[in-house]
């Protein structure tokens, strides 16, 4: 392995894994802290997906260090601590404390702080983070329920969280190229500065920065900073030319869709699948509670359908219906019972010969992956922005795509299959 990535949430992990994959690194995503001593799969880059953004600080630090240990043991030469491009963090951190701990573990003297992601409108100028045309603290992030961002100055934010001085690699230096950035970083390090916020407005800037940090053992930033890293390994002769994947090998077997997502995009995708004549069964939370439906029955129904079209198991409903269910059962119980049924059904479906599975819904995906006993996914081609096919590395032989609610075009459930070999 060349690059180890520690991501502070699940969708962020997929995001950075896709970025690396597109740039020609074979990438796998590991869900949760790897068990001590467990071997990580062979790949150019391994991304460990943690839930460390809003955990108590001590937990976030411990999980990140455990992930770092596993990545180093598997041969990682460089570690990227990946957080959100809007620097989502609480007043206590967790970005600063986690970065400090990784820095100590890796013996790094200085690390860059670069959440810039120009493709999504996140840019940094004079150390201030912008979301589109407005500074971070004027964007909708100011009202985020868990991580409200009320300051846009990354030097100030990082200095407060990490308890140390933070410097700047300004835009003029970035424009001057990798050598100038390197010199600036060396100067900051010599002055005893521990972190350097890097200005970046375009992908080209991220490529310059990526080039300049080839020898830094620890990097911190958003998925944008990953863009320039594969090229470093290629220049060093460590990474062969690999085109980004166009399709993915799927074992022979049946195809199906599980959807517990009630988001607008998913409901549109279900409508398109119904119109295309996919055999479909609607899952009713009340029927699950009353025992009129259960996981075994759902799986048996799916496996009994003609195999020429993917089957569709869905509980997705419009907001009024969901509210009515939640009123009667409670939000947690309603969600839990549906997730549990889908998780168990997924396990039975894999046993019954399903090898190609699309799952819609963030929570639903989490539960399904758990039900399948999957911890490691190899990233394949992107179906729609942010949603790749993945191959299960350590569970049943199958490919899965995990789609969070609002992702994907209306024909997502129709077109995804054409990327499978
Ligand atoms: P999304 O990514 O669209 O937010 P999630 O899977 O994360 O989808 O969340 C949807 C939640 O709604 C899950 O907990 C799921 O079990 C629950 N759910 C699914 N269908 C229904 C329904 N018909 N009534 C109530 N809750 C439902």
C-alpha cells in the first residue's frame, strides 16, 4: 500500500476513495476501526471510514490512532487525515486533537490544512474558507445541527482546536509552483509552526499543493487534496499507470435493489424502476410489526421472481405516510424495524445467490452492510457522482452499490447494471 487515508465519516470516505480511484489508484474502503492485527487488503490506497467527526474527542483520537496503526502496519508511506470540505467540527475539535495525535504518532513536524474542493465550490483565500461566493460562517453551515461553523478563518479555527500556532501558504506562493510551496513549508517548519493552511482556488492549485507535499508523512484536508497525490507515487516509480475503472467484474448471479430511503431522489428512481416493469414488493412497517411480513418472506419473494430483471424491495414512501408510521410507532422504532428487516433479508438474498445489490439510503446501507458481514469494499466505477459500484472483499462474493438518499439521477436503478461485467 502507498497511501493510507483516515476519513472522519462514511460518505467522506467514499468521496476520497472515488477521487483516488479516478486518479488511477486501486482503492479499498474499510468500514470502522480495523481489528488489531487484522490484515488490510492489498491495494494502492486504503481508506478507513470512521465516525469520528462528532464523537467525544477521546474516542475520535483513539479510533484515528488505531486506524493509523493498521495502515502503517500494512505499509502506508503517507497518511491523509480526511475531513469535510467545510471543516465540520465542534468547538472542541475533533480535527485539531486528531491531527495532533497523528502528528505525534508519525513524528511529523508540520502538516498542511487544506479542505479546499473547488469542484464543490469550496475555496481558500488568505486562509479564509469560502462556500461558493460566501465565507463559511455566512453559509448554511452556520446553522448545522451538530457542527455549526461560525468562523471562516482556518488559521484561527485550527489554532484554537490544536492549541498551537498555524501559518499560511498564501495564494501567490501557490501560483509560483511546487518548489515555492515547499520552500514556504520548510520556512514555517523551521520557525516552529506546526500547521500550514494552504490557499487553493482551482484544481490546478490542488495539483501544485499535492506535488509539493510528496514528502510530508501526514496531510490533512478534504478529498480535493487527494487529487494530486497519485501523481507523486507515479513520479517515484511506485505506481503503474492504471486507468480509472470503466466497469467492474461481478460474479454470476441475480440482481436486486433494496430501498429504505424515503428521499425525493430515491422515490423518483423507484418510480422509474416500477415503470420499467421491475418486479417490486412494497415493505410496510406495520406489516413487519404485526408479523404479516418478515425478512425471510421478503427474501423468498425476491428469489422467486423471474431473474431477467432486478427485483425491488422498497419501504420508501412519501413524507405524509412516513410521518403517519412514525406517529404510531415512534421514529426510532419505525426506522429500526425496517432497517433490521432489510439487513436480515440482504443476508438471506446473498445466501440465495444474489451477487449484485443496489442499496438506497444512508442508514439502510449501514444496516445492510452490517447484515452482510462486510467490512471491506473495493471501489469500482462511479454510477453517478458520489456512488460507485464496490466489490465485497471480505464477505459474500458480490458487488454492491450504496446510495445515500438524495444521490443519483432518476434512471439510477436502470442504468447502474450496464457497468457490470
Ligand atoms: P436517506 O439516505 O434517504 O436518508 P436512510 O436509509 O438514511 O435514507 O433513512 C431512511 C430511514 O427511514 C431509515 O431508518 C428507514 O428504516 C426508515 N424508513 C424507511 N421506510 C420507512 C417508512 N415507510 N416509514 C417510516 N420509516 C421508514
